[in-house]
C-alpha cells in the first residue's frame, strides 16, 4: 500500500486536535516498524551527503515563496533536537510534566534560520543528537514508558516521543530532497 502524499506530512498551519492527530499518524506511518534509534543515527550522514556540493545560494533558496530553504530545514532540525532533548529529559525526571508545543515558523523567522552557517549548524546538530542518543540508549525499560502531557498531542511516552523524533527526521530528509528537485527545475 502506498503512503500518504508528502503534503500530509506538512505540519498543519493552524493546528487543531484533528489536524495534529492526522499529522502525527502520518509521521508514525512514515517511520513504520523501523528502529527509531537506528533512524536517528542516520540523520547526520544523510544531511551531510544531501548537502555536499550545494552552493550557498542553493542552501538559502526556499522551495517556493513562503516555504523553507534547505538551511532553514536543517536549522529547524537542530532546534527540534534541543526541544526534544528537553522534553525527553523532563518526562524522565518529572512526574507527568506539561510539554509545550511551539510555532516552528515563528522560530524559523524570528531566530533567522536562513542567516546561519551550514557547517556550524551541522556541528551543533551532531553534538545535540549524540547527547540525545546517549540519553535514550541508557534508559531503563520502565523509563521508556514514562509520559508527559503535550499541549497539542496529549499524553506522550518517551517511546512515542523518540518515534516521533525519528519520523520527524525522515519527513525533513524528504523535504530537503523535494527542495533540491524543485531547484533543479528552476
């Protein structure tokens, strides 16, 4: 059976419980039964290979008006790694913590994602990802089931958050390839 179109993987512009649930389902379907740790281990090599040889202009050119550039996607992945790392630790260290959502488009715009240097962003992502993988790999079985309450998605266990993070990687790797294809037809 074919998977939903990449459009269904786009984060809803105006999240509602039903659009957020549909987005989450599409992400988890994309991950399927793959091991989230192995998927997460593959992000940095895939990003380095996917950006090798791209010009600075290509890295900063959005797919279309109102869409992100490759550099913005990678900066989003880096900030997401920071956010997910905090969420995972809060869930393990606290009892039923509140997990706040955030507006990724505001972060991209207001934190000037497109002004960053690719090498710096990839280095930051590598450090954060290594730290988060080390954290996950050391968890006890019972800690994988600890949960927090996400402001948009409801109750989420560490296991579910890790699966969402891995699926998030896959979705954005697809997005980068789509941006590169769009640029090759310009």
